[in-house]
C-alpha cells in the first residue's frame, strides 16, 4: 500500500520545512511578540490586570466583527462560560457533533448539563443541519416554546457547532434549525480564527461564542481563550464571572455569586497582541500550503485533500486528508510518523468514550466513517518575513 507516491509526499514535506522531524503544528513568533512581552514584563503587570488584556480584547473583537471579546485562560473555559451566560442550565441537553475535541463535551459537563451527540456531514466535517432537523423532529417535542427530549424528558437547550480544523459549518441552515426549535446557538470556534462564512467571520453568528489560543492554534497566547458576543450585558456578565464575580471596590473583597478565576494574564495577552497582527499572513501561508499539498496528494490514489466548503473562506488550521475505504488509516499513520512526518488521526468520537457513552445520541454513521478515514498532516504556516 505504501508506494513511491507516499515516499514522494514525505520527501516533499521534509524539503518544504527543511527539518528531519516535521511536527504537526508549531507556533510562529517574531519581533513584535518579543517586544510586547518584554514591555509587559518591564511594567510589572504580568498577571490578570493590564493594558495588554484590554488591547487584546479590543483587537480580537474588531477582527471577528463583534462588539465584545472577553479574554480567558483557555478555550474550554471560554466555551463553559459562553454556554452559562447564554442560558444553559443544569440538566439541560446540549446538541453537539460527536466528532469534536473533548473540550466541547467537557464544557457542557462542567455546567452539569448533558452532551447530546449528533452526526456531521462530509461536506464540512461539522454538524449536518438537514439530518439534525429530521432527528429533532423525531426525538423532540415542543412544549411552551421549549424543546423537550421525548426519550429523557429533559430540555434540549442549545446547539454547539464546532468548525472542524477551521472549516465553517453550514451556518444559515443551522440557524434556521435553531430558530425552528427555539434553540440557542453557541459557536465552538476554537479552531477558526481567520475563517469566514459568506464573508462574515466565524464566532459572530451565535448568541455567545468561544475561541481558543492554545499553543497549537493559528495564533497563540501560550494558553488562552475568548468569549465573543454582540450582547453587551452578556459580555459584562461573562467578564464578571471569569474574574471571580468580584464586585468592584477600592479595597474590599466582595463577591456576589460563585465565580471563576479564568482571567487571561496580561503577559499572555501581550503575546496575543503580537500574534493578532499576523493573522492575515498566517492564513495566507496556510492557504498556500493547501495548494502545495493538493499538487502532491492528487497523484496518490485513494486519497483526497479536504477543501473548504462552498460559501466559506477557511483558515485551513490543520491540513486534512481523507482516505477511501481501500486505505488503512493506521498503516498510513505508522508510515508517516516513522518517516519523521508527524501525523494524527481525528479525535476519538465522543460517544465512544467511557464517560460519554451513555449520553443521548442520534445516528452517527458519517462520524464513524470519517473517524476511520481522516488524517491530519503537518500544517505549520511558513512565514518568510516575521
């Protein structure tokens, strides 16, 4: 199965990156990040208060096209608080793809709500709106403008699409489904900074949305995330909750509810300010990498490079290949990794994990098919000028 075409792929990847070992994704830093971090250290304000947090939030909100961004410690915390302020309550069910990173399900569980897994479409690798509509019409019952799961008796409160590897889902159709069943839309845009659906940035469609700036994301703050929304009141509430729910006072420590110490440190925000200045360059380089891979992979039988869905502009966060049924995924993974080309399968579907195997779920035929066929290959953007 491993033929000269695969050997050519490996050779081209090594030549492209000029490395004996090519990691899946590395951060790219330059002078601006160093300057901002150094300046932050010199101020002494390196923890949870400082001008770089404010600057990062302002720049991110402007980039995404929303009124507010609230910087937090990581993307999981961002999604947890986004769901909470959007209205998800204990024992609610939250619709999400089974094909997602575990943080999507964990964020729901932290609120003592229940993940409800549904299928994806191979067109986007994200939630399938048509299949979701048919499924909800079968499993759900509208009662006083609230969708009730007829099998569990619980409220189905929200839908969390995840833009897989930076590729936007079919948002217009999904929004229509949410409106039909009175569901709250909360985007898990952890991977999609720099991605657009019909000219509008992801993380700007839901009531409240979440992003991640982990070390492997398109831009990084080391560890970090953000809550994004056009609702000023919800943004203020998110800011309050993530700063320990402390009531402003010159000296007194007064907290008016159980909050969270989820604040992004000023030092991390300084790094993020430098990174945000380069988003367009990063996305351009990633899209050029797609062209590079497309030329090589087109010569390998049984392999397809995943391309951005129609009506979208993707950041191509992770380059993704789809194998046909004649290919053995683990054999390909073994070969590539043994050749110093770091490659990974997609996440194990959530409904197959022991802690989530008893959660409600619909038909997951496409998820189970894609799980056997998806491989991510090295995706670091090469920036010639930093």
